[in-house]
């Protein structure tokens, strides 16, 4: 069996992502961090505090808005990840990026996928991050864990995904990124 990191490399070697442009939206990058725990791939997710400006208390990938000093969107996602959870770029092997996504709060988000050899002890920025979740990818692949709700946005109905992981509700942009990424990864293999 091919190691998961190599599966990701193979997938991104031919994947052509959808890139969106907008001067009206705030550009942001998030890290879709994946590591193996007990021989199973897991996502690194954060529970945001109620003190942050946007997406209070939600489950999200580490990340945030582009800074003028950022070289590119990958640099944004790595900088924000280090600021939020103390995971430095030297622990992350960036393997690609998923389709850009527009979220209703005015952000244009690029999900940058990185493989983490070993998840080191993390140092949370307690102003922004309440806790870290390590969620197996297999959890999101089981249909019993997923609920899809039709919601009106911009005058049209959209599918909004919800995953309940223990006491945590994973939904919105985070769930949409996960759903899209896993669907495309599965169809490519």
C-alpha cells in the first residue's frame, strides 16, 4: 500500500485547482494539516475562542488573512499556523493546494495541504485558539457522520455540510473544504 503522504503527492502532481480572484474579498490561507496517528491520517483542527473577530467558537483549520509581508498564500497559511498553534514550517511538508472557496463572511480562502511527519507539542495562542482537535479522515468519509442542510446564500440554495465529532460541530467552510478534498482525493484513486 502506498503511504498516505505519497498518495497526496501523486494526487497534487496532476490536480489543477480552481483559483478565484476578487478585490472585494479578504484573501486568506488555511493549513489543511494532515498527520498519521496509529497508522491513520488525521486532520489538525482548531476550536476558535469567543474573543476572535471572525468565526467565534467555530471549528476551523489554522489560518487567517494575508499579511503584506507574506510572499504568497502558502506563506500566509504557514505563518498563521505558527501564530495560532505554534506549529512551525519545518514540521510541514506542503504538498499542494485545494480549490479556493468564498465564505459568506467576506473571505476568499485558499486551503493549503501540508503533511506533518510527527505532530509536536503545540503552543496555542489562547487569544485565538481554545483547543486543538485531531480528527481521523475516516470519520468524515462515513456517511452516518454527515448531515447536509440546504441554506440560502446570495439568492441561491447551497448545500452546507455538518459533522458532529463528539461535542464539536464542524460545519461551514471547514466542512466544505474537507468534503470537497476527500471527494476529489477518493475519485482520483
